């Protein structure tokens, strides 16, 4: 919404530039993954007279402002290549205004975009929440009660919900139906869905149930909606053409074994529960968080091959699907995925020496390692080229955030302590003729070649000796210890539950064989 507002502002006061609003999610279905071509064909209608060369000249002379919206909605496997092309656009067209929006990136990739400035959307404060609720056309008595709850304690206890405009309005609807707001995120979404499903018109006397086209019960509709959300999320689809929407709905209804009119179900999604809306010619979720919640709900219902599903989904660590699924059905997720994967981690880590051979350790368990260079000084180490199991192991940091809190705090304190050691070692590398590193006259570090764009030094096997002198080996040792504690606690929870069930339902004794038995 902010990016659209910014686009309108640039249309009215463009400072001599023509703003172009580009939705990056459409690149997923664009046959040619060349970003320049995608932008060109996104803005040029059939029969247009502007050529690619003229468009290139316009960018070169600074005629255009490019707003690239939704980097996080690009297919996961395409992001690295698109990132590279965005940075090349910045280098090639320095006179063009280039704006990119995204959810926060778990790997902090935007921190390395040295020619960009990073801005964050501020959450609403208490005054803004009250102002927003005051402007909504809603039942006055409900608004009055909700505003009183905000003033009393609700803002203090549910700030993360209320500070988001859409979730704030959803809280108002939920508050009217339930009279209170749950603390857990997944329960909030559950109540919000219930409120939408049974939404009544406050302007009418009595309860008014919106027309339901598919005539499904709430549990049947919820299950089909969860299957639809799961199927589309698995394909990384966040907007749908009419044909794509029908395909995903058909797939969802087959999964749930329901014979319902596809058009009727879509009408309910748009009109009855208002979870989809039409944007131009496409359909989108009113908020992506609903797609994530219902995907998590589907997972919590124990589908087959859940381990493979979670292996794929854990790559998107900025999303809330896995944390919500764990909160909904911790026994299932821990039994079928967390415990087996942490056991695999323990087996692999036991064969490695993180102190003497940290590079081999990180390569085996995660993928690659890079050192961030910022303004000529070394900062943090980052995982790069993460493989499938590496994504799984990193996902544990998000799922068990409280367990890793102390390690995160320790890591933050080590950056400054490591910096003199790393500077000394990088200077030695430059003096020894390492082609990757340049030491400037003022003592700062620069990187050669393509790595300079990303400001990250790719760590290779020959860097093992100097990396071992940093705090990286101790970090891996502490990390392995935390993973072991998580595994032990999860196994204890599973064993305790199994013991209780065994006591409730003991195995029947085998009956004696009679002489009439075969």
C-alpha cells in the first residue's frame, strides 16, 4: 500500500521523472527472466511506439523512476539472479531513481547493497491506532469498547498486532465477535476467520449472515481454504490469474474430496469471507499472512510427506508458516520433522571438528560462508550458498528463538572483538598476493571483482587457518550445544507423551492358543 501511495506521490510531484510501478511477482511467470526485458514489456502495451533502445536511453538519462515492488514474492530460486540484475541496473543507470520493496530478508542481503539506502516502515503508535479506529465506518458501540480496551492494556499486550493497519482492523472484527483478543498469533487468525465467516452487518438489527454460495460448513470451508492456501504457497504463488485461481481451487477441492462448484467457492472467498480480492485482472489475498496461516493449518492436519514439505518451506525463513504450524501441533512437527533432522545434525556434527576445520564444518552442515565488508571494515560472517539441510538447520533458529537468544546476544558482542584479528589476517592475505583483497592506503579493505558489488568476501578452504583464529569455531561449538539441548527436550516431550499413552492403552496380552487354533 505504501509503494502505491509513493507511486501516486511521484506522479503528482515526480521531480521531472516518470514513475514506473513494477510488481516483481509477475516475473515468476514471465518466460524471459531478464529483468530489463520484464520491466520494458510490463509498461509497454501492444502497438506502443517506444522501442527497447529508447527505453534504455530514457533510463540512462534519468527520465524514469523505477519502483520494483515485492522482491520477497519472487520465486526463491530466482532471487539471487534477480538481485544481481537489480544491482547491475543500479550500476548501469545511475541517473534513474530505483526503489525496491521487500519483507525483511533473513540473510540481510539488502545490507550489502552498498549503493542503496535502507528504510523501514514504522509500526503505528498508540495515537495512530486510535486515529485509525476512529475513522473506520463501523458499529460505534463496538468501536468505543475496543478503544477503551486499547487505552486500558490492549496496546501494551498486543502491540505487534495493533501496529499493523490490516491486523488492527481484523482485531476490531475479532473483538466484536469474541470480546477479547488471544495472545498467540495462530489463535488470533483462527478467531479472525471465524469472525469473517459469521460476519454480521452492524447497520441492521439482529444478526445478518452473509450469503454463502457453496453452502459449506465452517470446518469444511476452512479445510478447503487451507488446502488452497497450501497448494498456492507451495508453488510460491501470491497472485492468481482467473485460470490459475480455478486450477488451485480445483486441486484443493480434490484434496479435501469435496464436490462443490468452483465458481461458488471462489465467490465465497471474495464476497463471503473477504480473504481474496480482485486487483486489476488478478486475484490476491487481502493480506499474505492469511495464506501463511492457512498453509500452517493444513500442515498441522498431518499431511503425508510432511518432512519433505517442511524441508521445502523452511527456505522461507522470513515467513510465519513453520512457527505457526509448530504452535498448532508441536507434537506432530517435532516427532516427524524436528527430531529426525536434529538427529541428522548431531550425527554429521559429531564427525567434524569445528575448531580445527571450521570451513569443512560449515560446508558440510550449511553450505558456504562469507565475510561482510562494510566501509572498508570487516563485520559479520554470513551463510551463503545454503543447501537443503542447511536451510533446515537454520530454520531451527527461528522455531526455537528463545533457546538461541543467549547465543544471539553473545554473537553480537563478538563482532567488535573479532574485527582487529580479521583486519590483521586480511592484510596478510593482501601482502601474500591474494587476488581477492586490496588494502587501501588508509588501512581499509576493498574486494576485487564481482564480490565488490556485494561487499562480501567468499570464504574458501584456504581461509581455514585464519578463520580458525576468530570466534567462528566457538560460535559453532555453542550452536551445536544449543541444537543438542533442543533435540534432548523434544525427545523427552515425545517420550513422556508416549509413556502416558502406553499407560492408558497397554498392549493386549497375546491369548493362549487353543487346540482348535490352526
